[in-house]
């Protein structure tokens, strides 16, 4: 039945998901380089939910997030988005998901505003570029090549780009990396707003963000 719904709708109805489980993982097993990282990972995030993945270095936080984003396959277990396996149609799944990794993936030779305009063109969201720049206090840096900015300001550009994306699922690997307290609060507020609109955010972090409704999933040290 779920497959029939998927085939007919291709994830296009967020309304369908409001009373459903948005992102579900069941009995995931992860390894890297032949070493077992985690076993039996399981959680569910509903519409409007935020999940913070925490754990010591080497526990597999990045590996888990990349797996949730469909960038690698788990050794075992299932991942579902809107109750449909993410591998059923990876292209359709990616159209609903935006992944931000450790690197900011900005085009260093382009200016701040050109980076954001290029990205907005992919989503047809050009109208909110200025608002995103204003939100992250990037206006005065608009005409500067991103490669000339500090790591913290490049991270702001990456977060502004995320704000522009028209996706319902955000998967963020250490989104607060290189950010000062002011910018950290900006990202927290952006996540809160996204969730208030029914979106889902899964992030890794070494510190628990100031997002009252967020739940935490703790990864233990590398499994034996």
C-alpha cells in the first residue's frame, strides 16, 4: 500500500505526512574500513521534530548522517522517509532532503550573493536570497568572493544556502562548527522555524543546541 502511495505521489504531499512518521530508522548497523561502528540504531522523527546525534569522536556520527542522506548504505537495517524506504527512488528522496557536511561546499571563486543566487536558481527560490543574507548578516559581504572569508563566515553562507533550499528534511553534520555565539543562535532559530513549518532536522553536535523540543540520540563509543 505504501509503495502504491509512493508511486502515485513521489513524496509530493507534506500534508500526508503531518500525522505520519517522517523519518524512521530501524536496526541500522554501520561500519567503516571494516570496523563496526554501531549496531541496532533505531529512532523515529515526526513532522516538526529535531534530533541531535551526539557521541564521542569515532562513534560514527558522520557515517550515520551520510547514511541517512542516502550517500552510503548501511550494513543492515532500514531507513524510511514518509514511510517509504529511501532507496525506493533515490532521486525523489533527494528532492526532499538537503545535506550539509563538515565542508561548506561553497564556490570559493564566486561572491557571496552569486553563491546564493546560483543555489536559489536550482530551487526557484530567488525571492528569498536577500532575506537569507539579511538574516545571517551577510549583506556587507555580498560582493566578496567566498574564498576570502573566514571559516566562520563561509559557514554562515552555507547556512544561508540551507535557508534558501525548498526541502522538508535537513541533515546537518556539525552545523555549529566555526560559528560564534551570535551565529550559533541564528542557526538555532532557523532550525526552530523550519520545524515549526513541519520540517524535520537531524543534526550531529558535540554540544546540545538551545532547541527546547529537540531530542537527543546518543551514540556510544565504537562497538566491539
